[in-house]
C-alpha cells in the first residue's frame, strides 16, 4: 500500500534553499548595478542643470561667475550667484555680503547666510555619495568649478607644470560676482575645457565638498580623477583620509592646497565642458589629456582618451 507524501524531505528543502540563495546572490549585484546606473544618470542630470545655469548666468552677466569673492575663502563662492539661474532665487536673496570682507558683514557660517549654507539641495548632491555636514548643519556637496592645471591658488608653475589659464578664478573686485572668463575667451575651445566636475564629500570634519568655502569650491587637473595622490587641505583637522580617498593637512610650496575631481562611480567621474556637453571621464585618462582639458588658454590639445 502506497503512502502519499504531503511535505518536502529534508534534502529537497535544502536544495530549494540553496537554489533561492543562488538566485539572490545573482540578483543583488544586478539590482546594485541598476541603482548605480540610475544614480549616475541623476548625477549627470545635476551637472547638466548646473551647466545650463552657468550659461544663463553668462548670457545675463557676460562672464562666468567667480569661483569665490574678491576677499577669498569665506565671503561667498560660485553656488550663490548661480542660484537665480537654477530656480533657487529665494535662497540667493537670503545670502548677504557676497564678495565683501569681515568689515562689511557675515561670513558663510553666520546668520543669515547659514539659512543658505545649511540647505541640502538635490542639484548639488550626487546620490552615489554619502552626504555629510562637517561644521554644524552646513553641508558638503558634490560639484566644483575648474581652477586649472596647477594648485588651488592657480600657481604660475607647480613642479614644472605651467598654468594654462582656467575658466574660473577669484572675483576681480569686491561685491562683484562676475568672474575672469567669458565663454568666447576660452582660447582652447569651450568643447575642450572643463567647466565643472564631481568631487566627493568628505566625512566627519573633512571639508572636501564644502563648497561654501573657497578652497573647496574648485578642483584642479594637476592630479588625475580619483587620484591615489592625496588631496591637500590647509589644516589637518579638516582632513580625514580614507582608503581610495586620501588627503593630508600640511601644504608646502611643492605640495600646496589642492583638490582633485573624485566620485564614487565605477571607473571615473562626470564632468561638463564649457560648451555644456556632459562627459564621463575615465580615471585611466592620460595625465596629459586630463591637464589639457583643465586649461582654458594653453593651446594644448587633449587626446582621444579625454572624450
């Protein structure tokens, strides 16, 4: 007489569990890949909208905005004058003393300016990165303007590298957010010169990505994207080195304050050129091509690996 079985045997149950585990192991990387692809696309959309805002600013003011105010680090950087052109006019109207000095009003870290610098704006945030607030509630962010091919201070030469001009630099006079370049004045060609690129947000007290402050508002092409060479911040307290994200806080004449383009995307970074074309640049790009697309008036031609 046969007996009907109404349940799995232990072996059958283990086989089913093993099959499910294998399917999950195959599915998880695929889901992660889809998520990263979506995050990279959103990041590209962000950088495109910023680039369009830069061109709209240029159409009205006849130059690109300055990377920072005339007095330097702490009295305004490029995100503020750009805000009316990226649908953030209410925040623009809150910020005071752009391009001034301590004698004229507050820095980025004092009221009413903290009403702006504590805002987490999606257009300035890459979803692939980890958001951070290094000082109080003020935000780190993910995009920086191009300061050329030497250091943050745009040294004339740095270890034999000759400065080839840049689309952004410090404002030429107080309270004036207009910058040093016009699109037409980029002699190397707007399609051959980076306008803006990704940077990673430092964690904890790390000020990388803190673009309300002049030093972090710009990147350079002196080192490659996602470089293993450390970024340099002016003081150790604002540097938190991590694997794949190195930095140190002891600048010297030959190793000055300098921040590289970086991202958490696999293989490279998003950029936008001065003609508003978005490009993903591989971290294996040659240093010659990378520095060539970092210059605005050097008469250098980037190689095909920069496209």
